[in-house]
C-alpha cells in the first residue's frame, strides 16, 4: 500500500467513484486535499484500480492550474529535494484536518480563479 493510501482517503472516496460528479461544477464536493509547497491537489473522486487509486483532481500551484486524473501511487512518489537549501526532502502530504466541502466554499484564491474560467 502506498504511503498516501489512508483509511480516511478510502472512506472519503467510497461513495465518489470516477465520473460520479460530472457536471456539478462548483457544487462538486472536494473529498481530500494533498499539498507540496504551494501546489494543491483538490481530490473530487477516485476508485481503486489494481494496486493503485486513480483520482480526478484539480491541481493548482504548478506551472499551470488544470484538472485531470492522477495516480495515488505516482503522487506518493513526488519529492522535492531541498537539502542544499537546508530543508531536506519534501513530499506530498494529505491535509488531515480537511472536511469534505463543495468547491465553491473552499477559500483558495487560485482554485476560485480557476473555477471562474468555467462559469457561463
């Protein structure tokens, strides 16, 4: 089991398989948030596929804000080596105190600007 596969994540995605929130826009429920520095993965849905969990997410804080599918195994392998700057190696972490909520209610400026691009 990959280090990011937790009972909390499994429970959060149990009733939200892939494609279950299509067309909900800002009303879609964010089930979990992963972070590395200023990068954020807002997890909307996911399901187990073999030894991995494939999730649909909005990611902000990288080169370009976007949405798409992400492998939990691959996300758990992402590492930023800042040893030369005295910080050591940083890894993606799940925001453990997060409670599922609609995207429109999340207080994240980058996320809200991204979502505004899709309004009618």
